[in-house]
C-alpha cells in the first residue's frame, strides 16, 4: 500500500504534470494578455462590456497565478491543487452564470460548467481525505 501511495504522490512532481501546468499558465496568460489588449484598444465601450472584460482579465490572472504556484510548488500536495482548481472553477462558473443572468442573454447557460466544477471539487475532497487516511495509517496514527 505504501509503494502505491508513494508512486501516486510522486506523480505530482512528474514531468507530465509540469507540462500540463506550463500549458495552463501559457494559455491563461495568453488569454489574459489578448483580452486586456482588446479591452485597452477599445476606448468607447458600454459599462457592462468594461465589466465583462475586467472579469475576464481577473479570471485569467487567477488561472495564471494558480498554474505558476503549481509549477513552483514541489513535494506532496495531497490533492490541494485539485481542491483549489475546483474552487476556482466553481467560483468562476457561478460568476459567469450571475453575469449572464444579470445581462439577460442566456438563462442557466453556465449550469453544466457549475455542475462539472462541483463534481471536480467533491472528487478532490474525497481523494484528499483518502490520501490523508493512508498517511495517518502509514505514520501509525488512527
């Protein structure tokens, strides 16, 4: 059991996950720069469009920061990164749905995103609890 656990924990620092997080950082950073450039190049926009661009830039900065933190962090995370990603996805899904409802364009359009984010978050908490139980057993605590 401890070999399997150690192998799973080592996966967090593997090259594959580093490449995935680097891709996330580059994609989120690029999206943020492009949205900010578009936003700054259009001086006369309605207030709600300014708000939408601002929210998109904040979301991009958050995902870029998350990916940078994940790349920088080494060692055991005990699925903490998945819990954080789940909370980010859930918060941004709710924010997106709130914005869509506020402007009245599409009702409940982000509901699948919110459901998927909630599922990811629940699975991350379950996995974290499982890993913590295994850690306690390996250390000889009940």
